[in-house]
């Protein structure tokens, strides 16, 4: 049960003050009856706003194909944001929609977005070891010796003392490889190649998060997922 003004404000329809005006204008009904008290509590399932059910009252989980050139920051001073690709109402939700982990500005691919903080914690916590698959192209030929080095769990990034967790490396061609990793340190894939052999990553793309594939989703496009997607995955 939630207050009507709080429900509308939290779902991004308007401010709490504006929500009160919406109720007073008769735009909100509860079980088919026009609401008159903006402070009244109701089950979101019983509420209609301009005749329509509330917009995702239980929360949002999205997969998005992040293009190169957009950032995962909420600060619009950093440039175009992934959140600008979403409907305006979703950008105004409280709690805010945020990314589950980040991809840097020059990395493309699968990004998860949600307003469910427990899900963010569960999928980014190192103890859960959720695998992510990246494809990288680099500026020099890749030696096969990098495969056991990535897998050993002994590779240290510049400026860090704790070695990286074991990661899978599959060399596709002389200068292209796939990396499977369970960590999410700052610019980690790029720094691993630099630390292992001095290679500079030219392009980086994430195609999988856990068992979730990016698939045919076009750059800049998003798709809704069930909120329990990863819970169902863990149950097998």
C-alpha cells in the first residue's frame, strides 16, 4: 500500500506537489472510483492514472545496447548518457534507474539498468562471480602465452597489489580475443592487456552478462526483462 501522491512521484509522473493536483483534478482512480484524498493509501494494482495502470510500480529491469560515446553517469556534464536513451518518465523515477556496473565511454555492448538496489548489489558483488564476456581488438599480435597468464589469477594491474581473479582468454585471430571475467575493476580488460603484454585495446564490446546475451538488440535500443530474471536463472 502506498500513498497516491508518493506513488505518482516515485514512478516519475510528476513531483509530489503536482501529484496532489492530479488527484484533485480527478485524474486518479482507485478501484474505479475517482480518488479525492492524495494522502490515501492504495495497492498500485487498484490504481489508474488517466485510465491507465501505473507504469511498472514493482520496478524496472532493462537490457540495453550501449553505443560507443555515451557514458554510464547521471551527470549530464560528462556527455551523452545511457539514461537519455530511456523514456523521460523512467529517468524521473525514485529510486533512480541506474546501471548494474559500468561500461566506459569507449566500450559498447550489453548493459543492465534497474531501479532495484538489491539487484545491483547481487550482480556486482565479487562473491557471486557473475561472468561477463567481452570481445577486444588490440594493436599488436596476441601471444598464446597470455591464455595461461589470464587464467592463473596472478596478473597484477598497474598501481594495484591485489592480483586479478582468474579470467578466460580465447584468441580468435592475431589481434582479436574474447575475455570472460567475473570482476569489474576500473577499465579492467584494457588494463589486463596492457599489464600482460603492453597491448592497447582499440575496441571493446560486451556481449554477455551471466547467461544473458545481447542478441540482435541494435545500438541505443533497450528491452525489458522480468524483474526475477536472474533469480530464475540461479534456480536453474
